[in-house]
């Protein structure tokens, strides 16, 4: 298990020198999410979602996908779960 301090330092380095031409934090988050899901082809979609949606919804959807090791398309499963979470959130209003 990593120490929290080392994890924070690595995230700070990543934000200071991102892999792509990014200038905002949500762009880094969306790119990292696309990389975790193995769907770099649609990285612009994940960047848009990171900009517009609350992080807790994205984190819940990702944790759902992380439990499925044999998923054919983690991106599709992520979008399905995100849609379900958005419906639940609207239903509670």
C-alpha cells in the first residue's frame, strides 16, 4: 500500500507536466479515466463528462466497472452505469 503523501506527489507531478496538451484539471481527469477504461479512442468524451458531471457520479460508475474483470468493453459498461446513476439522481429530486 502506498503512502498518501507519495500518491499526492505523483498526482501533482502529473498535473504539472501532463502527457498531452492540457491546461485544466478536468482534462487530466478525463484522459486518465479514458486510459483506465482502455478507451483512449473516445478520450474527448471522457474529458467532456469530467467537465460537465459531478465527480462522485464518475467515480461510482468507474468503481462499478473496475469490479468487472472480464468485461468486453469497459467503456460501454461505464456509460451504461453512468446513465443508471443519472436516472436515479433525477428520480430522487
